[in-house]
C-alpha cells in the first residue's frame, strides 16, 4: 500500500500534504450537506463558531493545495 501511495504522490511529501489539504478543504465545503444528511443542522453552526466561514476556508485550502501541487510537480519535472 505504501509504495502505491508514494507513487501517487510522486515520492514527494509536499504533494502528499497538498492532497491532505485538498481533502480537508473539500470536506469543509460539504459541511452544509453533511449536516442535513446526518440530521443535525447545528453542525454548521459549530464549525462556523470554530473557524468562521467553512466554505471560505475550504476554498482557500483548495487553492493553496492546487498551487502547491503545480509548483512541486513543475520542480520535479525540471529536476528529472
């Protein structure tokens, strides 16, 4: 399992970290739907109290992750 995961991340911890940021950002974007699906609309209020606007934070994390992946993939391509 680890060799496949390392190959997916191009043997780069930076790309692995960016994938994690993308997962967290996507999860934050889906807080509204998750609260409705779980039948607990107060989840959104709890997350909003903790980190302000979950959708905005999710979009910021997605943007950071995309820029990191592009920059790291570019540097790996130049080095190889």
